[in-house]
C-alpha cells in the first residue's frame, strides 16, 4: 500500500484493538492535554527515529486535530515504506466525542 486510506473512529478503534500503531501529529501542548491512549506524538524532531523503530508492517493510524493535517502525514509515511497507513477522519476532536474512555493526559 503506497497510499493511505481515510478511516472512521470506529474503524480506527478496531485496528487499535488489534495492535495498530498510532501517531499523533498535534502540537506538544495539545498532546499533553489529551491524546488517544497509546499514541506516539510525532514531529520533525522524532520522525527519523519513529520510522526506524516502528514495525512498518503493522497498521499505522495518523491522528491530528480534525483529520486534515493527518492526510499528508499519512501519505508521507506510506511513501517511506509503511505498508498500511490510515488517516483518522475527524481527528482527535471527533475521537474524544466517541471514545472519551480512551483519552490520556500527560
């Protein structure tokens, strides 16, 4: 899969239950205030490390605020070798409405 797919919060929840990885590309303050349990905050500073240390055969979900910025990030990650990449439609804002029990804070 050299492209990414957009998925709903429900589809993402099922993938996460089955071991998918999750990258959150929001700013550090927003991430600290609340993020989806298990999410790795991803930015330019840790991108190379993330690519090198993450199993690229596992599904990867990319999350942002509303599902817009995650699309080019997901496309990039698909192009660098991740086999199965998804962008979370509605982003964190929609996710927390459906799954508040999966929200963590730092």
